[in-house]
C-alpha cells in the first residue's frame, strides 16, 4: 500500500501539472480531492489495512492529501496570474486616455466672483447674513415704514413666526454695523426673495450684491468714483454710465446707476443698481440696536449700493429667459466652461 500511495501521488501531481486550463484543473481536483474522489476512496479502504500498519499509512495518506491540495492551489494561482496578464496584454498604453468631463462654475457664480474681485482690490471685505431674517433687519432698521409696499404680504415671504425671507441683501448692512463699529467697507453677495410670479424675466429667488462704505467725510463723489471704476473693471472701458435720481428709504439722496455697452441689451441703457448716501435714520436705528452712539451721523457718513446679478448675467450672456439660470441644464451650463 505504501508504494501504491507514492505512485498515486506522483500520477496526481503529473495530472495537475498537465492541466492546461482552469476547467481541466478543476476536473482533476474533483477526481482526486472531490467528495467521491480517489483520496476519499483510499481513506475508506484504510479499514482493510492491518491494524498495525494503519497509523503509518494514515499519516502518509494525509501527507498526500496536503501535498495535492497545495499543488492544486499553486496551479490555480498560476492560471489566475496568467489570466490577469492576458487581460492587459492587448492594451496599447500609447493610446490617449478617456477624457474626464471637466465641470465649471455656474455663470452667475463666475460673474459674482468677478464682481467680488474688483471690490476686493478696492479694499472691501466680504460680509454675509442669513436668508431668513427679522422684519427689523429687513425693513425697520432700513428706515422702511410699516405701511411701505415692500412689506406687503403679497410682496414678501413671511414665516409663521414673523420672520421672513430677506427681500434684499441690504439686511447685511444692518448686521455688519450691529456687529462692529465704523469704519465699514463691505460687500455682501447673496440670495434675495420676492413673491414674484415666475416668468422669463422674474424669479422668486434672485441674487444681489450689496455694498456698504462708512467713514468720515464720505461724499457722493466717492460713491460715483467707486461705482464707475467697478463698472469699467467688470464690463470693460467701453461702458458708459449714468446716474439718475431715485428714491430708497435707506439712502438720501438716492440714485439708480444705468450702464450702456455696445452689443449688450441691443445697445440700450440698462439699470444696474440702486445706491445712495446712507440715511442718518439708518445710522440712528443701528445705534438703537447697538445701545451706543458708535454710528453718530454727525461724525460718520457713508454710501451703500445694491445690484441684481441675474439681470446683468442675462444681458451680458444674451440670455432670452432668466429661468435658464436655475434649470441646471447641462447643455446650457457647458457653454460657460
Ligand atoms: N435694496 C435695494 C433693492 O433691493 C437695492 C439698493 C438700493 C441697495 C440702494 C442699496 C442702496 O444698498 O443704497 O432694490
């Protein structure tokens, strides 16, 4: 039996070595090591071996089983490695790769970033405030009386607790002044909300860029110079500007700034922003809110401005419909990458 086992082992190893495919190898494995395989049969025939020989032969049989198992695993690993190699064999690494689709910033974000860059060069810092605001920050502190139409329920989204979605980013003026004494030089980009019916030129959520400058001896000339510089930097030196008298509750005097640019808005004037000299009443409201006289209007003056970015984007990019800006249609967005 001893010699038989040794022969058995040799022929099994030869068959394992001779298997040419994983499938062939597997059938060899079943033949020898399978549940009804030859090793099992040999184990059974141990019963017929004289008692004295059993331990020695049993041990030998076990060694054969282990040797064969190891040989199978080796051979299987070789096949697996060959498979991996052949999978990459045909690859031509000199071919160009699959290009990644590169995303880009939303056109409004691009425009906003450009505007921010210009004001940063002028020394303005970035400020921010929440979209959900108190009525006081949005209206009262901005010298907007309770009967003002902007406060109407049909114009503003009120929450059940009396707060509201800010109707303009001018709220950040108030927050900035409540938080720190003058001088102030900030811009605040952000969302604003109005109960407008959505159409080609209106959204109920839109984007503004607010500015506030408070210092000593600030004049309309500073306001005008700053805004004209800004507009030229943003839109190019061909742009024309004009300031028209206007009314805002929080500035006195107040203006609207229009711009005209060849090839944009069919060459017609377009309204870009509202602005003016900060109304002393606003500074007094801030003092009330702060509980001090840090913003004494006899000492401090300033200007403020607020512009809508969506309409500007429409004009600059020649968009026929403002809703393109919120639909996130890849075919539209990809044109700005
Ligand atoms: N808050 C105004 C609006 O939403 C825009 C505005 C006008 C902002 C004059 C200002 C300003 O800071 O001084 O229509």
